[in-house]
């Protein structure tokens, strides 16, 4: 099994009914989650609760975010618009500066009469600095907001930082914490969410639940670290000369040196800590699922599970964290479970995008899809995962600031099709990449280097398709240096 993404609507059976418009939505966001889940085929991960959620829905093996960075990705998901439409590419710009009147996904349900609330991180927060605050929230999206503050904040002085010259937000840093799940911020988020569900079970609602882990620092109770003995872990494989044919701009400015020059034992401990936080979050999601079942709400609730983007754990000879256009970062876990979906339990291998979340969830919840949405409803695939799906492609982009490697800011744009990924940096002026997933699923061979006539034709076609949906131009608004 690989990555799941589940969506459904009563449209499968005909037209939407009044009952559909009263469905609840539980919208679960996880921060910086790779495909490190049992249901995605990870042989190490211990994630029984997410695995059970995945079994309730349709498995989408190819779901892609629009920009692999927290703030712009979340803004894109919640508005249903692409980064070039909302002009959000970094961590310090709010989407309403560009689209002040846009109706967000939760706002759509609020306007329809649903109770709406947020617990934790749905929009961007500086982690861990902004835990316990409203972060970069959007007040029109909610009627109620809750910002728990756990011992992961009060115990920050105990966190181990493998790179002391960096803040713990951007470094490989972790803590095997004392105490219980419920004392951690994410445990408190689950507690608040289950309480809110019980208090609002008799009216339709949209509840956003945002967990802060596994974002750095990787903090979880000690018991989860014990689940992953260091001696059972390993670093990803990469050929010795893997980076020789990759453009400089392809590597994030905060990770230009392989593995941050850290020794293998330290890196393995970082992987242990990452998996520990994933299992910790899995347990909290299990608590929310149990609450829905106890309240008798599972049969009337759309459950959405997604991560803002993927995550690197040492691929390509030592890439960590985010901000790349490689497969592990541009793809991300997504699960949406809707009661009675005909496709539940099946696999869909079509290419889908995060901008498809808004229109699909809106329709699954009985709401009219706003005209502004850039994506398309996935309901036909949820009825039949093998159905014909035209124009299979996903667009992901990232903006690089100028630094000692790049004298000017550079926009990278990438298109993923069932077979190919084509990426260009600054419209190709700072490098191009082409990978064939039929023969090279790990992206080890850049075919855009000295292409033959056939490869050149493929590049030309993909470039044309890419530039219809994403601009390689630097935005006119000032670029904000990313901060964490």
C-alpha cells in the first residue's frame, strides 16, 4: 500500500441531498510529514491509526502540493488557488494581501451554517516560536480558535540541537520527552478537538485540527523513540555522483551541504526522532477517530488528512527537510474518508493536486464549488479510481532567495505527469531537470543533460504544459527572507 487520498460525494448516487449539506468535516493537517506511514508502504513506520483511516478511503498514489513550504502550501489548500494567484511564496506574506475577499474552504462551510473551529496549526505558524498563539491565522475562516501550549514549549531548553549555529526550528533537533502524550501540545490539541466534537455533535460542523509535529524540533514522549531502535535504521541510498547532474538551484539554500556535514550516528538519531514524532501524532489522530466513533458521527463525517508538503530524510546524498522539487518533497500524504464512498478501500494512481482538495471537499460536504477554485473535483475518481482522467499533471514550484550560490532570487517550477517530471529554474536559465519514473523512480539520472532528439521533444512538450499553469518569474512584491 502507498499513499491514500479519499473523497466522496452523494453525486455518485445522483444529486446532492439536504443530508449531504449537513455532513461534518474534520480537517486534519500534519506538519512536514513524509510518506513515512505504514499505509504508504513504509516498512518501519508504526502508524496503526492513520492506517485504519486510510483503509476507510481511496488510495491516491500521486498527490502533489503546489509549493513545498508551510505558509504558501497551506494558503493554497485553504483558498483553492495556486501560488501565482495568491502571490504567496514564503513564510511572511498573508494571502489576503492579494485576494482580500476570497472565501476559504472552512469559511465556505461557515457561510452555509456550519459551526467552524480551529485547534492548532491549519494556517502557518513559526514552529516552535508561535505555538500557543494565533500564528498566521485567518480570522474569517473560523468562529472559534484554540491554541494549546504544552510542555514541548516549556522544555525547549532540554532539546538537543545537532547544529547549534541554527535555531531549533531549522536544525536537526529533538527531544525524547518525559511525561504523557496529553502534556505535549499535540496531545492537548487532540484533547481539545475531542472535547469540541462532543460539545457540537448535534449540529453540522467543520473542525480544523492542526498538529505541529513532526516539524522540527522532533519532540515526542520517550516511549515512541523506543519503538525505533537506531540499529534498525538506515540512510537512503544514492549513487556516489548523484549530485553531478543536478542544478545548484535544486538544493534549498538552507541545505547546500550534504547531511549538514553531520556524522552518520547523529543522522540516524534524527531519523529515529522523526519516526517517533510521526507515531506520536498517529496516536493523537487515533484519539480523534475514537471520539467520532463514540459520538456516533463516523457515518456523517468527512475526514480529511493531509500534510502541507513532503519531507526529506537524507535523499540525494543528504537532503533534509523541505523546499525542493524532488518527488519526496513535492508529493505528500493525503487521506479523505467519506461515509459510503464507492471507491473506499481501492487504489487510484492518477495524478492529483492539492488545489483539488477544496472543490472535492466542498462538493462532498454538499456545498457549491466556488468559481474561483483552480483545481477540479475528484469525485469521478472516488466513484471509480480507474476512471479516465484527462490532463494528468501536477504543478509544484518554489522560490529561492539570493545567497552566496545564487546572486539573484530564482523561481523553480516543476510538472509531474504519470511518467515524467520536468523542472526548470528561472525559466531554464539556472538549470533544467527531466526524470523518467518508468526507469528511474529515485530521480538519479537527469535526462535534460545533453538530451537526444526524442528527449528534447519531450522537454518541449512538458515545458509548454508547465508554463500554462506556473510562472518562473520573480513576483513584483518584495521577497521576504524565509524565517522559521
